[in-house]
């Protein structure tokens, strides 16, 4: 029986080590690569083309949502399972909208995680038991209503700037984190504010919370 190949993407080495040990102990599962940043995750998946990517939402560089979006475009045969501490419905629906097939909470039982890996790798969908199937129904309704979501007009870089700005980063901080000039950071921020119809920093933070891009109190 061939093994399901898996790439792990999490910025905490101890989490990756634990997951690798757990998954490799199953005869039908095999971890073939690891990434500590979002950019590394995209590169490794493009190179190895695993059956499954397990990705955390919060990572340096590209976040888990952007990684999911890019992998679905570049390596559509790789299935994606998000592993997160956030049970917020906004995070779940956004993850599904970006192309993830499963969403598992980090406090889930080991048996649930293994089941999620197998279900998603086999082409199914999986949500941790605390997450209602109503989340999936809500996602499907939103995807079928035909309305244009302004968020979809943002570039990948603008989405990164939105996330960092919502976390309280200044334009200088954003420039440093993304290795771009302050002027470029300012331009990206102005563009995303215009596209989303936001007028102030408070509007930006509230929007990010509604989208599940930032948590209350961030």
C-alpha cells in the first residue's frame, strides 16, 4: 500500500517535530517535507507535489490563507488541511473559500487529526467536531450568490499588508517585514483601503476581524 505524502508548514519546530512523529507512526502516512514560513511552504509543495499539505494559519511571510490560495492555483492536485488554534467561524469559512478541504483545531484529539488527514487526502472534507457543518453550508451559500467580494480584488501583496496593518504594524514595520520600501508599503496600504472602502485604521482592524484575518485584541 502506497503512503500518503505530506508536507508540514508551521513556524514552531516543536509542533512540526510532534506532527512528524505522530504521522510517520501511521503505516499509510509519510511526511516528506517541512516548512517554517509561508514562502517555504509554497516552494516545497511546488517541488515535491505531496498528496497533502498541513498548514498553520499564522506564519511568517505568507500566512496560511495565502499559502492555501497559491497552492490551489499552482499545485491543484495537493489537498490542503489547515491546522489552527482559531475556532472562529470567519477563519474557517475563509480557509474553505481559499481552497482548503479541511480545518482541524490544534487542541483536537490525535484520532481526529489522523482521521482528518485520511479524509482530506482521499478527496473528502473534514472539520473538527466543534466546528458546525453550518459553516460549510454558509460557505457554499456565499460562494453561489454571485456577488463580487472586494477582498478578491486585492493582490497577494495587498493581503499581506492588510494582515500586518491589522496586527498594528506601521508602514515602516511592514516595509521591513516584507523587504519593500516604506513608500511601496504606503502605496499598497492606500490601494487596499480604497478597494475595500475603508476610511481609517479602526475600519481596517474591524474589517480584518470580520474576515478572520485578525483576532479581537490583536
